[in-house]
């Protein structure tokens, strides 16, 4: 009976490698075979694989009897870590190595291929990534939310950092890096991320375009950002492996817990981080934390003396009114740049506007998100400046002449925002002027005052509302008398007077 997967070509390749002097281990590793098969071919020499006698079926060892393997396989399908399963169900019967090998051989055969060993220096590299599966938490109303787990690892000591954020957008991406460097108490010389939009604008094998905010963070902390190649997870294999370890342990450790806030998740994540960093590393012989303290901490670059200020970059087009919209407010730009695309740099306290790498405007930043206009008069054309300087006073004078109540309303609106309320005031004055022309000053005055009071009572200062109220008031008021002059029959150019026509001499 031939062995499964053992072909004539593979036997010949094994014999060729034996002739080159390679060991059984090297041949088995390069051809994805068991060493026992390689040793058997070495003993049999030129014999065909069809003549090889298979080994007898492996008997179940004593320690494996009585275990419910269906449950173990189900836990493996759920992604739980093998070591956690061994600790809970097998520890005391056999060693972890025996359990892992038996489980791999019987239930979970793994595919192995060749890899390139990477060597790291203390303080040289760290790798960062977001875990694939978000963590679900429920607020007080029962609504579901998702937390995204940021994972960082120092490549030399493999010290792990974890932090949960509400999303993966730029502010949280930069905040997670800042907290990671603070947790490491130093900065590595190279930071290796993936290629998200928050880190890389355009991926490239040799010269990627980095996000401007991410570049600002790298400059502040003095680290070089070297993104991994696209679809090459082995370029950051340590953090990929750390993500798997963290997810498996976190899911196992808190499988029966329901989180109620992002703070609770971060507390649980901190517990997982401390546990993983404190347990003995199989290769180091000591914990990650001890290895870091002894060999890597002193090699990290010191943290900068000033805290990192979150800086956001945006692009905007200058509107025809010489303003740009950014973060819920409007900021003026010199009118010669109308229609151009500019770069906007938003810091905590100010907004800088650049065109062709030259700063053309600087404003204090507004955090109100109410559409507030922050302007500099010198940014506008001369005719616009003259218009804004003259028109508000002219409109206020007209409104006071039409009605004192309307004058007070216009004065309040112009004091709030002269530029933003200018068109609305023009509409109110125009509607009021039309009413006075139709009814006369004596009858229009009370109607205008009543309409203004109605708008103020319901906080609805709108031109359309003002016009509708006046229409309702006019329909309820008596119609004005007919003021058409009476013409004299004999001479139509003469108007009638108090005298009777027969008393007027021809």
C-alpha cells in the first residue's frame, strides 16, 4: 500500500539531497516531510515508494484516554489558544509539548513553508497594527458599540502594548501611538505599520507617501516610519503573531463577560497586557518585561520633553466669498486665492492655511461647530470691505425709520454677526418697506411692530415667516380708503377741490 503524498519524484529528490550531504532534518523541513520518512528512504535506498511498508496506526496514549476530543476540537474551531485548553483540560496528565504534538498530528495538521529569519537590535524596531476582530460592548440602553484593539510590540524584547479605541480614525491612531511610546518609556528608531489611510496615503514598495499627520507624529518623536509591503504580513510578523496571542487569550479569559463601556475594555486589555508581559517567554527563559528591562529599555530614544499636539491636515477649496470651511467653521482667505485648493493645518488653538507651501492665513480655531465665520477684513476685495462697512449702518437706519421694533431687531442681528445676517436683514427691510408703501406709515407701523413681536416670541426670525405674519395681519385689517383723485369733467387736468364744480368758473 503506497504512502499518501509520497511520489517517485519526491523520493528521487530526497535521494538527491542525501547525496548532497544534507541531514534528515534539513531534508524534511525543505520538502515538508516527516524525518521518519526521510530516514526510511535513506535506509531503503533505491526502492520504489510502492514497496515501502507503512507504519502501524498510532495507538492512543494512556493520557489521551477519557478526554472529550469533540469539545477540544470545538474550542480550536472557536479560536481558543491551545495552551489555554491544555491548562484547563489536560494539565497534570502530560506535558504541553506532548499534547500540542499529538493534537497537531491527529486533528490539526499545519502547513509549513520556509521563512527568512529576521534579526533585531535593542531599541531598533517596533511594529503596530489593529486587531482584526473588534470587541463589542453595550451601553446602558442596550445599544451595541465596537472597540478596536491597537497592538504594538518591541521587536527585540517582544514587549506588548495594547489599547482599545472607539474607531480607527486618525486622532485615535495617533493617540494610540503616543500612549505606546509612553508605555515603552522610550521611542524605537523605526516604527513599522501596515498601510491604512491613517498612516499611508499611497502605498509603494520602495517610496510610499505617508499621511501628513502621521509624519508630524514621527518628526515629534524622532522615529522613522517604514510601512510594510502591501499584502506582505510577514514584514510585520511579530505584531501579527502578537495579535493572534492577544485575541485568543482575551477571548478565552473574558468569554463569559459582557462589557459595558470602553473604559471596562481598556481595563481588561491592561490585565491581558500585564499577564502576557509577565509570563515566561519560551525562547528567552524570562518574561518579556524582564528581557525589556535588562536589554532594551536603555537602548530606546528618550521621549520628547513636550507632549505631542494633535495636528490635522485637510484640503479645501476657497469659496467665491473668500472663505473656506473647516471643522464646522468658516475662515477667510485672501481674495486672490478664490477658487484655488489650499491645505489647512488645524492645531488645538489655531488654523493655518497654506497655498503652494506658503502660509496665506492664520486664524484662532473655533471648536463650536456652529458655522461661525472668522474673518480678517484685509482678506476681502476693497469693494466688499466698503459694502460691509456701509451697508449695515444704512440698513439699521432704514429699519429704525420703518419701525422702532424692527430697528431693535436689526440692531441685535447685526451685532451677532454682521456678515452672516446681512442678507436676512436686507430681506426684512425690503418686506417692511413694501408693507409701508401699500398701507401707509400710520397703519403699517403697528403691523410691523406686532409682526416683530410674534417672531421674537417664537424665536423664528426668518424673512418668509415675517412676510407670512404681515400677510395674515393685513387680511384681518380693514381695507384702506380709495385715494384715487377725482377729475373735473370740463378739464381732466384739474383735480376736484372742496368747491363744487358749478362754483368753479370756466
